[in-house]
């Protein structure tokens, strides 16, 4: 039979495994192309060297768009 502490540790590991992907859902990033200085909205954190994240991740696309409008290091048309 499992010890009580082992049960709690196992439950914590299982819970963390299911919660980690759920926490990543619904994030929007303002990303900046380093050559053109233009920004756009992405649903994934930039991994390409020519794209840099501007500010923090946002919970909604509208918040990300508003942040992009006021970002100082984005080229505005």
C-alpha cells in the first residue's frame, strides 16, 4: 500500500501535468520584426532570431493589439 505522502506527491505531479498546457492556452504576444521594425500579433512566443517579443504576453488579442498600438519600439504607419 502507498504511503500517504507518496499519494499526495503523485497527485501533485499528475495535476501539474494537466495544468501546464492549460496555462499556456490563450496567450497573445506582440512580436517585432528586427529588420522592418514592424510589429504583429502572434499566438506563440517568437523562436526565430529575426523576431523579438515586445513586452509581456496578453490574455486576449484585443489587449495585445492595444499594447502594439502604444509600443514605442514598433514602426507605426
